[in-house]
């Protein structure tokens, strides 16, 4: 699937729920995140070169800052699962730029293995986390 066509499709998609959230704390124990500030508005599992030793799998998604503040660090965790629902790998992708309220941005999280290992991936879960 081409990224430009996915971007066009993503702008018309109805928001979907998230699988969970991550929490981060400052040294003083104060919660510095509010995962409710991030909404995953579209996501999909994408395969390149299926059934080859170069097969690659990644989650491509669009998220929106639905909070009232500008965020300058956002993490999204993708947990890749096999057909039995067992975790194969968990990978964190992050955005180190200002994301203002209402703004959407796209990202991808790649499964770190290729070929047969990538072919094992059949599902995934996304978990957003935000920072200040």
C-alpha cells in the first residue's frame, strides 16, 4: 500500500479505541503523562515482500493530540502478536517534536525481524503514552 493513498484514506476514517496505556513518572513520583491526550484515529498492519526472506511487517498509524496542551514527546508501543495471540516482540516509537492540540501525525513501528519471523505476525496492539 502506498503511503500517500493511506494518508488520504486515514483522514476519512472514524477513530478506533486503544488497547491500553503506558504511565511515566518524574523522580518526585508526579505523573507527567495523560494517555487520554492521544487518540489513535487509524492503524493497519502492513507487509512488504510477503512470502520472501525479505518480508517486512510494520504498523502504520495516525494519531491525534486530543488534549488541551502542546506535547513535545509522545511514545507509542506496538506489541506484535502471532496467530495464537502470543507476544512476539514489543517496540516503542517516539515523536520528539511539538504536537499541538488537535494536530494529527502519522508514524510507523517496524517489527525488528524479517522473513519467516515477520511472517509469524498476524496481529498487534497499540498503546499510546504522552509526555510534556
